[in-house]
């Protein structure tokens, strides 16, 4: 039996807009089935907190140009609905591992659009871009593709088909992944960047949300392993999550196994580093901000100790834009 949770979301609050939405309903009713991750409160929802401001920057740079949008590993489809409002796209799509999650996500999108009959909505179940390679789905291309794929491997004693463990990934894969990429737990992001050229329209882009516990230079090192891609930091932010103990604890365990290093900071140090930085300039200043925090770095193990002592700790979040320059 599939467990179902419903969330009611105020669109204007979630999207941080003052006017009424024009493409989706004012009050969203989101059905969340088992296996799908649960969207958090606004400040604890990575998409709303960090990806959404980045998408707004894209719409500001390219108004009305994003006609098609795909989310890889969307879950309940809330990111697709938000993007429908930001871009007014007429072609929307999502993928996820489990078919039940995909069906529910498609239903959420269609039931919360103001004019669903005018918009093409499709869902694909499977790993990364694999379902788009089937004969019936071939030649699917998009102006913008978004991914917030998990960094942390699934523990061996957990089943990815049970509970909400789809927020982790299966570590044992057949693809060849460079050692420094694997050590940084960037496996799925690397594969998405490697494969995305097959599914982008001309001048299209892949938007990746990656936790800044991994240094920016390490993330950008992916460029040297994949021909024809350019990776830029579009938006840079920081956050503290209410579920933070489990996040730090997981990274601390990965450090014990030789992965990392993973970087955390005290809350006050993050506030000071980002003070006065606008959304528009955050991406360009990302390396400078990271450099200013260099002597404030904490390992996951150190951050976990401080957290247990009652001190707030956080980390940065990078929104990357990957473009293809050999199209």
C-alpha cells in the first residue's frame, strides 16, 4: 500500500512574489506518495531557497525564451510547477526513479496549472536520462533542465524502493567516474553533466543544485573530464536546515570512510561573508566568498560536535549552469 501525504502551499509565499500567479493556482495541493522526498518549509526547501532565485535570474536574462523545462529526479513536481510560473513554459516534464512518484508528480502538475489543456506535461520513470532514450521518447529536447540529485550513497542495509530513501543514490554503478569526483560524492551530478548534451536545445542549459560542502574548484573540475561543457556558478547562497543533524551526521560518516573533505561553517561566519551580496552578483563573487571563509572551515565531524553542543552551523549552496559550446 502506498502512503500518501498532502501538502497545501501558498504560491505567492513559496515563490516570493507579490502579485497573483498567472500560470498556476494560488493555493497548490501537492500529493506526496511514499518514495518521494518531502518538500520542507520554505527556508528548509532547497528549491525555494536557492534554485528558485537562480531560475528567476535566467528569466531576467532571457525573458520568455524558456519554452520547455525538465526536472530530473523531481519527486512531487513542485519544482516543475514553480518553473511553469517563472517561465510560462508550454512543455513541462519530470523524471524520477519510481513510476508511482512520476505518476503522482504529473498529476500534481496538471491539477495545479490554471490552463492545463494548453500545456504539454509528461513524466518518465527511470535512472537519470535513461527513460528519454527509449524509442517512444526519442528526440526529446529542452531549453532548461534542472537537477538536484543526491550526493550521499544509500546505506547497504536500505532499499531504495522503500520509504523516502530516494533522497540517496545507489553507489555501485557501471559508469566510469573520475576518482576526485567520486571522492567528493558528485557521481550523479557528473553523469548528468556528461549526458545532458543529448537532451538540450541549442542555447539550452543544465541547472544543478549542489551543496557547498564541496569546494567550488572541486565541482568545476568536472569540466576537465567532459569535452565541450562550460560550468559557471549562477547563484551562491547558504542555509541551515531543520533536519541538519542527519545531514551532518551522514557526511561525518562519509569522512570516516575516506571521502571528502566536506566543508561546514558557523552560522555567524556565513552571515558575515554573505552580508550585502545581491542575488545577481552572488555567482560572480562565489569564489571570493568561499576564499573569505577559508580559515572558518569546519569538517563534518567538527560541525557535528558543535551542533551537539547547541551551536548553529551551516553550509553554502551553489547553483551551477552548464552550457554546451560545441553544439
